[in-house]
């Protein structure tokens, strides 16, 4: 197999490009992770491994700011992801199992609108909207904006999953005297779970990571992790930022691994 | 694809037909109030008069659009001239996004192709590797990129220590740094659709072409690329559109000289110096462009689907 | 007991339309209590649509359906005391076998333990008790099939609907399941409505068969009726193997029609009402009703030449070209070789059949 004389599929150079691609993708992350353990206060010199910048994150001069920002970020991400996933699950059920209806295309357009409109435009529009209706900017405005913005991210994996589930399962349940509600909760929901979990995790990460919209609707003095980091970075990259980045990177990797495991453990296919 | 339509079973089933209005209601309400209404309101705002401490006066005015396109205003005393400042920024955004898209394609296509031709068992692992960085906070990725590329950063240190260069390369605060940042931000969006298209590609077509004396390059150009075109177009759109309106990469990697439309818009809403109608108008112009691109794309895709 | 109480399912003038397309064109049929009834036809003939209308998954555009005298076409599937065995079984992948079988009982209000106990009994009936804790994906196709059957039978439905349940099984297993299904139907006394496109399966299992094509019922009758006395060209062609030849009718007399085939060969067929003198129609004669000889034997003998002999296991199939005329296929059982001769390729022979073996068909 390995020594095929003429492999129709192989193009010389594609493998090196792929490797280059991976290096470009990972090099910055690896470098930042490594330098977050630098004992030196200078960015350029390597002075051995130390956890001082992690200690600095938790007890240094900026620790209070980051602690509050982190708490805000996680609270918003959890509520926004939960809410948008619930909304998306119901919507996907109607879109995939609701038969043909006139408003389907309109509904799909509305659901995917946050993906089509450039994020900065959504941010501006949301700011103008809250301002016009006299809604004071703060944590609640961030949360509302995140719920809306996260819906398509939760929706797409759920819809994809549901389309993969044959409708005969629900028909079998109805045939065996289940009500539609029972067919939904006892059959469709458990089968959709991998999609729902992926949708939730994706929405969670999107909310946790969001900078642009948050930056517009947050109001003075309210910070989430990304806006706090951005504020800090504006004055130059400091080692404690690299430590925070590394920890956030860890959260992301845990999330993505979870979602990978969920999709792998799914044996219904 | 009549066979696909027949064996694919029912495209729409109607188990929850009666309940669908109630099931969709939360999504309709949330998105209408928090996305659709705001965008419409923004359109209205772009035709209002600015107030000097931020915000608007409810008086109809075309001055925001006027200011975007014309010097001294179309309705002023002196003859109007085209105002190039903002058009240049807009043009730079298109150019930067285009360059980033091209870069993503040149790297992303071979990558996607390589992954799609790996044994089926290991393909998910490769896809996983490509997508992990996307899950990492965009801000952190951009900051990492800046750290890596700085004049005294690890990349320059490395290049100098190997003797390839004598003095550091100035990458940060150039157009190229922005392109690199955009490429880095959205690469997975290029790789995934192309990967999906190549995976569906029937390699017997390549064999048939080779059998008819085509070289590998000819096969790539005349057979493979046309077959996976929808995936390529999808990838390009998915990189180009967010790049156009991006804010972080130009702001952190580009510096003041390499302003893009995202930064221009952001500036209008910060502090008291802003001009809300102008920001709304710039957003509308950006949104219109993006929607036109998406519309053309949707038509292309519909045509491509008919052909296959 | 009145007559109608004997009717399990009564379909009256049922029509099914999807937009402009009519899937079922006014079907009426009565399925009797305790009957093994089969809807047979090629794919797209409307048989599955009819079954799904009885189950409640498809709306009835026009007409009515009665279940033991009660009108049911407007009831949702969960209010109809009929159960379905789905083509791909549709076993709930996230539940154990036991919970799958107990699902219907539980939905009808049985307690969890009660449902499990009865489900266990059903699993015993299909000899799968040892698998009750497993998930469907851990079972073979044949085992899943039996679980699906047990699940549909557990709530004791008045009618059991089976939608091509054997099509995913290999030939040997399919044959075994055919017999098992037949036995199960007799033991339980439940009316079975079985959908299949496999005519052999239909002939083997059914009390009565409805042959369908293009949304219309072509013929309704016992397997013997349908095989031996097909009404029309479609049924003759679809059921079993046959010689289907174009003829023109010269005379009709006392239930017999004198016809001629291409090449001027004359043949007497069973007449059918509606086919008069001068009509150009088809006639059918089964290959096993024919035999070859070197001299005319029966009243109906046609002269021709052997083109080929094909060995097909239990039988030998002989293809004979009539002089200047059509081709016949003759089937001789290998066990019958003592009585009937097989002629070599190229031999001049007579094709013989008894009077009445050939039937005229409406188109």
C-alpha cells in the first residue's frame, strides 16, 4: 500500500503545507503557554520555569479585576448557553419535525441572522437598540445580547443531529400509545442529546469568548474576561495576561475534548 | 440526484406540526427583538442627525452618508468632491479581507485535500486538530500572534539565532500582520467546507482523467477543482465575510495606519467624540456589501446544486 | 353475530393525494378477523401508504377506515389499538430490549414493574429472554426483528401491521421467519396486515392477498386464485413466472376463446368476460403447465425448435421458439424427469398444454 507507484490522490507538497498549517495554528498558542511559565518579568528573556505569573493572576494588583471579570464571564456564559440551547432545541424540533410551512425559510433566515450579519454590525445595532429603549447598559444587556447571538451556534448542531434521527422512532412511540409530548421527552430528546450537548458547549464557548458585542453593550465599569484582557493588552502584553490566556486555553481544550467524547460515545448511529 | 431524493426518506416530517408555532415562538421573539429590530433601528439611526455628546437628534438627515462619500457635503456651498478617507478605509478592508481569503485558500485547500485523502479512520483526528484552535478565544489567539511576531518576539529571536537575518523583521503593524491575523482567525472556515467537498468527491473521475492522459496538474485544474467548487466558494465566503468586519486583528496587529472599517465603526461609539449616525451608516454600508456577497453566493450554490 | 363484526379493518373509498399526485385511487377492501392479509405490489404502488393510513401516520384525503366497526381515520396513532412492525424495526436505540418491549404497555398506563413483567413474557415467546438487558445495536438483524415483533404484540393490539419486516434479512433467515410469523399469527389470533413486494413471500404466508399497482387494487383473492387465475396482465406478470404472449381472439364459445398467436399458431384459451372477438390482448400460461414432446400429445400442441436448456437447480428451463412465432419457456421439475423428456438444443419439438392452462387477460 505504502509504495504505490502512482497514487492518483497524492499531490506532492500537500503534506508539508498541512504541517505548516498546523504549525501556524499552534505555534502562537504553544509559545504563549510556554512563556506563561517564564520566571522573568521581562517578555524577552527566558529565566526558567515558575508559577509566579499564575500567582500574580490570583493575588497580584490586577487580581480583583480579573476575578470579577471571570465570574461575570462564566455566569453569563452558563445562563446564555442554557437559554439559547433551550430555545434552539424547541426551534429545531419545529423546523425539522414541523412539516412544510410557509414561514420555514423566514424562520431559518432569522435564526441564522447572527451568523450572516458581521458581528460589529450586530454590536452597533444592539447598542443603539438598548440606548433607544432606555435600557441601562450592564450585565443584563450583555446577557440578552449573548442569548440572541448564541442561538444559531446552539441551533446548527442540534438541527444536524435531529435530521440524522429517523422519524420512525417517534412514529413507533406514537404507535405504542405515547402522546406527542411523551414521544418528545422519552424518545426524541434522549436521541438528540449529543446534538444538544454539542450545541450547548459551542454556545458556551462563543459566549465566553465574545469580545466585540460585549465591548459595545457592557456599559462603563462592567467587564468580562475578554474585555478585561483587551483593556490590559492595549497597554502592552504582560506575563500575567499570558497566564490567564493559558488558563482560558485550558478551558477551551476541556470543552472541545468533552464535545469530541460526546460525539464519539454516541452509538446510536 | 433523483436517487438521493428517493432514498433520503422524507425531507420534512410533521410529528410536531400542531405545536410548531409554540416551539418557534421563543426563537422568533428573542431574535426579532434582539437582532432584527436593532438592525432596523440602526437603519433608521443612519438617517438621523448626530448629537455632539454621542447619540442622536430625531431629525431626518442624509449627512451621515454624505460625510462618508463626499468632501464638504453634497449639499454644501462649494462643489462636492468625492471624500476618499472613508472609501479608502473601506477599500482597504476589502483588500485585506481578500488577501486573507487568498492566503487561507492557498494553505487551506492543500490541507483540506490532504486530510480528506487520509484513511477514513484517522480523518476525524485531523479535523479535530484543525478545529481546536478555533475553540480558543479569538482575542487570546490574536494576542498570541502579536506576541510571537513582535520585533523582540520569539519568531525574530529564532530567525536571528539561526543566522537567517541580522536585524528583526518588522511584521507587527503592517498590512501583512493583519492578513496573517485574519488568516489565523478564520482558517478552519476555509478548511472544513473544502474538506467536506473533497470527501464526497468521486476519485474515479481522477482515474478516468489520468486514463485519458491528463497530468496531475491538469486533473487538479480541470476535474477536481470544478467538482469541489461549491466547497471552495463556501470556504472563501466564510473567511471573507467575517474578515471584512473584523476588529481585533486590525486593531491589535495593524496599528493606527492600517485602520479597517471595524475600527472606524467602533470609534464612532466610543466616548463623546463619536458620531452615531455616521457609525450606523458605515455599518449599513458594510452590511449591504456582505448581504450582496451572500446573495450572489446563494445563487451560485443553487446553480451548482442543480448541476450535480 | 352480525356480518360486520367479522370485519377487522374496513377501508371504504380511501383516497390519498399529495398535492397533484394521487398515491391511492379510491381503494375499498375488507380485511377479516383473524386473517393473515397481505398487500403486495412493486415499490411505489401505494401499499405502504395504505398501511400507514391504517396505522394513523398518513391522513386520509377522502374515504373512511373502520376498525371492528369503529371509524378510526381521524384518530391519532396513539389512540388506535393497532401496532406496527416497522421496516427497519425502529427499536429505540437508547433503551434496553426489555424497556423497548415494555414501552407500549407503560404508555397504556401499566406500572413500570408490570410493563417489565409482561415484556419479559413476550420476550420468552420470541425466545429472546437472555437478551433483555441489551441495547438494540448489540443484537443481530434477526433478533432485532423478533424484538420489534414482541414490542408490537405486547400491548395486545387488535390488528398488527407489518411493513416489509423481513426485507432486511438474508434469504435463509427470511424463510424461517416467514413460518414463524405464520405460526405466531395462528397462536395469537390477531389479524395481521403484511406489506411486501416479494410475491413468493406473499404466496407462502397469506390467507388472502391484495395485489396493488399504481395506487389501484389489481386483484384480491387467495394465493391460489391469484396465481392460477390472474385477472389482468399486471397480476399475471408480477406473480410468479409466466409466458405472456400477444394474441388476437377469433371466436368465443362456451367459456373458451379460440385465438391465434404470431406466426399463425392457433390456441384455445379460457375466455374472460369483457374480451370479445377481434380483440388484441395478452394470454398467460405458466411454464410448469407446459411440456415438450416429439409428437403432439394434448389438444393444444404447438410446433417449434429448442433454443436452449437452462439448469436452475430443482428445475430445468427449456426455451422453445415456435416456427415463425413467439418464444415459450417450459419448466420441467428435475424429479419429473422420468415422465418428461428434455430435448437437446436444436431439436424439433411440440409444446403441449392441457385445455384451460392458457388464460386471456385484460390489460
